[in-house]
C-alpha cells in the first residue's frame, strides 16, 4: 500500500449512535480576531476520513486556482507551536489562527458521504471539478504528497464535491470544513493590536508640532497610599517620562480620554498590500505615531490621512514595521491624535503631605513677599505642630489653612514651553525630610496667570494669580 493510500482511509465508523442526536462540531477557540463567513450550527453525520494527519507533519501547503498558485510554509517553534509564513512574502505577519483554519483540510479532512465510488462514470465538470477549480497540495515530512480537488457546492448547498488524488471517488464534504480555504492574502494578514488598558507597560504618542508624550512603568515605592487613585501593579505604576519626567498622571482621565476610546480601534480592509509610495495615504511622514506595549504585545502604529466613505470618516493606518496599509474608523484613532498633555496629568503641582515637609521659604523681588514658614513637628507620628512665620509663632489652624493654599497650586492651563529670560516674580521652596526639596518658580505671564517652572525646568503650565495673591494677603 502506498503512503497516499495509507492516508486515504475508506470508512470511519461511528459506533453506538443514539437516534435523534448528532455530535456537535466545535472549532478550536480563536486567539486572533477575524470574521469567518457566518453559518448555521452544524451536525456532522457518520463520516469518511479522507485525510488523517497532524499539522506538525506538514512541510508546505500549496493552493492552486485557475493556474495560479501560492505556498504557505509551517515553521515549528521551540514549544512545538506552528508559525505559518507566506512563501513569497515571509516578512508578512499572518493571522495564525486563520492560517490554521485555512490549512486544516490539508492534514485532517472528513467527508459526509461518498457520492460516486468511481468518478470515471460521470462528467466531472457537472460537479465543478475542473482544472480551473481549487486544488490543495500538501507535502508531508515523510515525503508523501496529497492533493485535494475541490469542486462546487451540492444541490443542498451544505456540501462541496471533493476528490482526492489516488481515489476515483467523489465525496461530499460539509461546507463548514472548507469555509476558510478561500481567505485571500489580505484577509489572512494579522491585525492584532495590543490591549489598551492599564495593563500596558509603555506608551508613546508622537505628533507633528506637539511634544512627545511618553509613559512608562516606574517603581511604586512609597505610593501604596495612593492605590485607590492610581493602578499599581507588580510592575509598578504608570508614570510620565516625557515631556515632564516623573510627572504624576491623572489616571481616570487617561482611561476615559485615551485608553477607553482606543479599545474600539480595529484595523479593517487592506487599502494596499505593499505600496511602493506611502504619500497617497499620508503615511510617508505621518502626523501621529502611537507605540504601545502591553501583555507581551508590542506595536507601533502610524496614522495617515482621513477620508469619508458613505459619509463616515475613516483613516489610513499601518504598522511601523510592516508594509501593509489598512483602513480604520477615524473616531477611535482621533483619541491619540487629539490627546492633550494637560488632560492626563495630575494638575496639582506641590501636593505634599505636611508630615513630610519641614519648612517652606518664599523669595521674591518684593520684600513683603519674602517669607519663611517653619512647621516644627511634634513627637514622631504626631499631628501636632508649633509653626512659625518669619520667626513668629502662628496659630496651627491658621498655618494649616495657609499651607492648603500652597499645596492647592494647580496647573490651570497648558502653554507652549519657553525658557524664561526675565527675573522671576517669586519662588516657593518646599524643604522636605531626607534633604529633599522642590522649588516652584513663578514668572509673570499675563494679567491673569503666572507661568510655573518646576525645579528649574522650562514652564509648561500657568496658574491663577488670584490664588497666589490671596495667599500673600492671608499671610500679611
């Protein structure tokens, strides 16, 4: 018996069938999203096993239709998993579950019944079995080759006529088992995106003419008390790296303004499989670039031009390291295009616990605004203080109200960063425990706002003059 004949098993008997019940055919759960053609729930009757093998036994599978062929090749991983690649385009990243479903008939195929035992008695063209129909050629690691000839659907529209080289019979194979073989190269491309949740470890948004926003995981040492307000994982807490290093984030806004909308981002049809010129899509020099790492998945996405289709806005997109151009709904992508730094940061500039501060010094060009505020803590872990202002004892409750003015200083609006070339109006320095300090320097910006520099950095924000003026009035 030849190797092919060994693979063609004439009949697989299903024993002890219970009347009225059929076995439910269950596909393996998909790990990568794609949209196969819809179908009714399938009940498979007693079947003929046409091909019985393992995916790991294949060395290649060739699909031929109308004289045109393409081949996909399986590469086993260290853990035994198979990664399929397009032979002509090995750099293309394919949807592996779609490839597995596409190639499944090449190594495991059952027929519902045998229509003709000997096809020489009939006209093959009547069943769509011509040289122009589809052939699947499987090459196995033992050197054997199997070829499946796939014809047209049967009259009941639930089966397809199939022949196997080496057998003269025509079989009826349920459509459900062959529905994926027609996937084109475009439909087989991987569109998988990272998860846009707080499980992300890194995020970068680069936009033309805007400062790069870069977020990354930092150690959460000393942040346990804030766990109610920010997601802290075993990897740390998501914190800003650019443009304001270590700037705390306003995590609820980050979720609602950026991450939640991006969860609806999906790559749709392929606009171009591998265009030579990206200019027509606005992707040669994209206005927005989004890089994200989460749960082992990493991707850098480029956002191109927008366009209307049936009155709905769409956008051209591509992976940075892949040649394909996709079409996606514009609305989710707009979250990355329009996000404002001011929206996702914690707007409090100096939110220091009074227990961690020893004194506050204010230096100004106006002598009246030169102030020294000493807290003079009581016993360790005690909330008692004996504060002084410019050396004079001060009522603790009054001092605490003044302190609230200072830690309530907030970024009231975002500005284009600049390097000040004028003398600051005043500076406030918080002297903390363990020799730590923070200095806020205030520059006159306009009649309503001061520009704030934090520890000598260029100002990114302005704060209301009214709050600071009220503080100085309360002190004096």
